[in-house]
């Protein structure tokens, strides 16, 4: 139940941030670098070079490293990192259960974060 509430809060945060985020996203260098590190962690996970636990630890560190900025950019960056983290977690749980529905959700959340940062989609 607690996880469902966190996911709902995450979705609402993303929707609110998207409503207030205009074109021409500007982030501080530090936040942009933090976002890129998060994308890199998800990429390493998808490529099989990083375990889910390591990827989640890196994403948590990235989330905690985002500094507040004027506007909603830092909030949206945190939401994107949180969504990617949730997708990695869910994917790892499904794989552990013996079923594998693919990594499309992880790729989608990674691409949302990459697009926000102006990086290439996967």
C-alpha cells in the first residue's frame, strides 16, 4: 500500500511539473550532470553491467544530489529520476519472480529523463 501511494505521488509530481515546465529547459550544470549520471546508471543496468541494487543505489544518490532551482526544473528532474528508479525496481522484482515482460518500461522512463536533459533516446 505504501508503494502504491509513493507511485501515485510520483505520478502527480510529474504531471504538475510537466504543467509548469516550459520549452527550453534550463538546469544548473550540477543538476544536468546529476541527471546524466542517472541516465548512465539506467543504461548500465539495461546493458547488464550494473545490478538492480547498484542501479537503485546510484539513482537514489542522484535523486538526493539534485539541488533546488527556481521554477520547477529541479522538481521535474527529481520526478524523472524517481520514475526511472521505480521502473528499475519493478523490473527487478518481475525478473526475480521468474517472469520477464521485457524492459520497455525502464527504457521509457530512461528516455523521459534523457529527453528532459536533451540527451539521445535509447
